[in-house]
C-alpha cells in the first residue's frame, strides 16, 4: 500500500484496561459508523479492528485482532491510524463519502479541495481556484459517482 492511498483516520490514545483496548481519537465523520472489521495501517503495518465501542461521552475504544493485552498495545499510544482509499465506498453519509479522501483533488475544471472542516453538524470544504472559497459539503453542491467527487452547483460559489 502506497502512502498516497492512505488517509488519516485518527490517533490512538492511552490503553484502557488490560485486555488490549486503546482509545481512538478519530475524525468526527467516522463516529457514526461501526469500525469493527476495518483494516487500518499503523506505522506501515496493517491491523484489523476487531472491536469498536463507545466509552463514556464522545470517547471511543478499539481492540485490534490478535492484540489481547495492555503489554501488546501500550506502544501504539500517540500513533496515527490510517485508512485506505479502497474503503471509500464503505463510508457514505448523505450520498457523499468522507471529504478527507478528496483533499488535493479536482472537483471540476477550476476548483480543487484544499481542506475541510466541521461546524456544528455540518461539513464544509475549502476550495481553491485563484482564491479560497468555503462551501457546504452536501448533495446540493456535490455529487459522488463512480469514485469521483464533482462540484455540481457553480452558481452558488461564483
């Protein structure tokens, strides 16, 4: 797997209890999905999330397959967790995939996605042409078809 096909899902926190669970501080977009069974990459190694669960308010725990003790997981603290581009169609919400997959990608002949951010329950994309514009990331403005994100409503951004 090449680095250009991997995207940041989140960062691991401290281990929890003795049986291999560790906190995951992950992108807000993924918090509505059950990540159990997902293959992720940590330090260029592939791991499968065996169990994913919420813990307390807005905290999340993961357990990786075959890592069953605190001793096996303690060195994972503060490590980045990456997700493969091949997972793009497994994380669709409101007809659009996670915007992080498109940072640096063209959305039409003029604009590319510079970045994205969250405000309340909404996602916004920062698009770049000659100058930056900020536009809501929803199906009024974007269409996702055949692994391509397209800006479809130019009237609202010009």
